[in-house]
C-alpha cells in the first residue's frame, strides 16, 4: 500500500540542497486526501514554518508518497540540517 505525507522542502541561505521536513503525524491513503488537507491547512503550515525558521530563504509544501520520499532522502543524503 502506498501512503502519502505532507512534506516541506526548506531552503536556508547556508544550504545548497533543501532540507526535507516530513509531517509523520499524519499519513494519507490517497494523494487526493493528502492534497485536500494540505490546501486546507496551507496558511497554518506556512505561518508555522516562517515563525520557527525566520532565516528561511524559500520553501515548498507538497504531498509525496513514501517510496518517492525515501528515494529523495537517499539522493539528498539527508542529514539533520536544523539551523543553530
């Protein structure tokens, strides 16, 4: 079974690749459910990101299935990129 997650791609001035932040509290059985929830909560998600990360240069919020998300994190060699 494929699951979808709401994922934020965060770009900071000191990074060349995006930091991938996954909302693991919720997973969706269809892209449509994920997308509907994301769009309904887009302004809250945006305010949360910009408040928590004031140095954020750019961001994108998307719905991604778990297989592509895993591949993406492997390709980015995802490590913890929290700002200090």
